[in-house]
C-alpha cells in the first residue's frame, strides 16, 4: 500500500515537471495547502522548498493562490523576480466548489498583464489545480 502512495506522490512531481536537483520556491503557504504535493516535490528535488523570503534564483515557483489573496498580477510579477530564464510558475488554486476557488477567467486575465503565458493546467490533488505559466517565447531575444 505504501508503494502505491509513493507512486502517486512521484506522479504529481512528474506532472509538474519537477526534476531532481532543481530549486523550487513556495509562495503563499497556509494551513490548507496539499502536504502530499509538497512532500512529493521535496522528495524529487532532494531538498526543502525555499520560502517566499529566500532570494536565490529558482527553477520553479509554486504559488498557492486563493480568491481572497489580493492582486494576482502583483503576486505573479513578484514571483517572476527570482525565476531563472527558463523557469516555470505553477499557480495552485482550489478546485471549483472548494473554499478560495479562483475563476479561471481571473487567472487568464492576470497572466498577460504580468508578462507571462499560460501553457497548461492539471489536477494536482483532490483539492487543487495547477496552472503552468512561463515567459512568452517572443519575449526572449532571438539569436
């Protein structure tokens, strides 16, 4: 039974594109976050998640976001500051019907304003959905 649970944890890290050894920062932690997801990511990277006060360059930002958390555009802009050139932001929001649910249209509206592009969304647990954001390809210099 434990092996099946571990496989499920590794699966969510895989779906998030988490690779061993990368640096992952977590923003917006609260009591309601998915601890299994956090454990799976930490297990995959082989270290703890950085918190929002760390100022290292990171490969992935996990941004836990709820309806009453404030201005999403500001949060996304702040989340891009420590992000490596090819880094990814995962906006993790409560699923429909859960407390704090954020309408997908609100996220879609905030993303381009913050200078990002939405690439995909996935289920990351019973209560959370993940939306993958990247810097648009046309924003990078072409050589």
